[in-house]
C-alpha cells in the first residue's frame, strides 16, 4: 500500500559505485609523491597496498587512495589547529 507521499529518490534504489582501479601514474599525480616514495611508504605500512593484476600490471583501489589523502588532510588540519602562533 502506498501513501502517495513517496519521492522518486525513495522509489529508485541507489547502487554503490564500484571501486575503481588506478595505475601508478594516476596515483603519483593524485598524491604528489614519486614512485620510490610510494613504494617506501607501502613497505612501512604508511600507504595503501597495491594489487597485482598480472606480472606487469599493478593497481591501487581509488577509494583507498582517497581515504589516505583524507587522513593526511585531517592530520595536517589538526597540527595547524594545535600549533601556537608566533607573534613577530
């Protein structure tokens, strides 16, 4: 039974967008790090791990890269807010 108050948004289920896989050049462009720095941070556990799709194809999950960027922004915002300003 419908009440007649339903909207179009309620009638159409929203499907989540599938995770997108991105290659190293796009990762480098998005995070501003070079290949060596990315792989070093991966080894240290400070950067999302890559996935291998084959012997010569490595990808990252875009959502994980976005989350990493967000965490960096949050940390730098906290540091900036907690740092006392120096008067000159």
